[in-house]
C-alpha cells in the first residue's frame, strides 16, 4: 500500500513551463500515475498519446479541447486520440497512463 498526503509531495519541475509533477506510482514505461500542478494559463500542446490516458481534476479548472473540467471530473483518452489542454486557473490533476483499455 502506498499512502501519501498531497502537502507532503516532493514536487519536481516538469517539462512544460508553469508545471510541476510528483510521480505517485510507476509500473513500467507504459503504466504510471503522476500528479501535476499547473499555474493558471499553462498550455499543454496538442498531442495524441499512444496509450490510454486518464485525467482526474483534483482542484482548479482544466480545459480539455472544448470541455471545462472541475474538481472530481474525469476524462479518458484512447490511444491516438488527439487533445489539447490548459489550466484555466491554478490546477492540480492526476494523470494515470496505462496500456490496457477500459473494461467492457
């Protein structure tokens, strides 16, 4: 069991300016969970991951294509599904990456 409190996360600089990350879990190159903290106005360029991606908004407001997500909202992107994202305000999200699809 892995239990951490968000105030205790050891946030590290992420590759996108205006963002920090904390790796919660890694099971391999195609299976991991990361918390990201974004400053308002941070933009993630359009991308199409090769594997499943689940995003959960913890705090703030997050724009995913034409959708605005808030705390508790979840979005799942299938492999090769292009999307662009941005933080509409200071926002924390958790991204889970996996190589398996959703159960039927």
